[in-house]
């Protein structure tokens, strides 16, 4: 569905990612893992057409830069972390904004029956039906993130690109968000590509991992087939496996109380 061929991209004339080639298949969930500053977010932005790139980004075989923005938005949705909400829209209106690219233009355009049905379905699937008339600016962080998930789902994209969406959520709402996304992709027709710092959350959601360092793709595949102890130590500059084992031992001790 999304294919990268020798993609380079960055900011201010300086490339952050270098010669990245990869094919993201429909029906498969992926996570991007690597240290801070390795280019994970930059790669997502290049994949979605939010920043210029060299090389090729292909969406269903078509070069991304040749496609109108509305067509890209109908295929790919981007969901980032939510810090502060400034606008006083209701939950319903915020989710309806996700339908923009599907709405007809012209004198007989606007919100149609299909748009209303899609919004109702997304509100129900994210447990927001009872909050439909609340202002987004009055909601908790976990509720806001569910609103923006519903907004994203209302686009009816084939793929959602996640940029650290759980950073400001407590652990319950982190897991809840991941599980909503797992349900959405369970039909095998949708995919998620996510940037995560928490590897446990990444493994809860994804089937394949891409490991990046210094703007380059170092490896990809099933996590257990690629991410050996030495590989992760080299990638992150610390003994990740040892840290996880130590944490597990502490939790096992707590579980016996």
C-alpha cells in the first residue's frame, strides 16, 4: 500500500533520514523504534506528504506528490500526541471534521447521511456516544485522545500513522487506545504504522518492527527475529533486555503480595 524507495527527507536543507526503502503491506501493523532523533517522526511526515522528500513515496503505486491532498487524506490519517485543546468544539463536531474529505462540494454539498452514520459509528466504537455534546476543551486527556481517535477513524483511511500518541496518557488510557486500534485493524483491511518509545505498547499493537538509527533503517521484521540482546544494546546504547528482565522480576515480586 505504501512503498518507500530510497527516501531522504529533513528540514532546512539538511536530511534527517537517508535512503530509506521499505514496503508497508495492507493488513499488517508496524512500529518504528529507535533512539530520540533517529528520524522516526520525520519518516512518518514524509510518508504522509507533510514534508518534501527525495526518492519515491508510493501510495497504491502512485507517487505521493502527484496525488491531490484530499485523496491522500482518504487513504492515510495521521494521529499525534495531544497536549492542549484550545478550541471549544463539541465532541460530535470534532469527529465530524474527520469527514471533510468525503463531503460533497458545491451548492448541494455538506454533511450527508453517510457522514452522520460514520460519525455515530465512530462515537460508539470509542465509547463517546454519551459525551457527544460535551466541549472537547472540558475533557480529560484520555477522553480527548479517544475523541481524536474517533476523528481519525471518521476519515475512513486505509492506514493510520501514529506519532507517539500515548505520551501524555496514564497507563490505563495508553492500553485502551492501543486496544481500540487493534480492534480497528482486526479485519485485515487496515494498517497502523506507529512511532513509540514504550516497546511494550509497541509489541501489544504491532506485527512488524522497523529499527532506525541516525536516520537509517537498520533492520525490520518480527520483533523476536530481529531484536536480539546485542542488537538492542547497540541501537539504544544500553542493555534493554537486562532492564526489561529486571523490571519483570520486580513486577513478579509485587504480584506475589
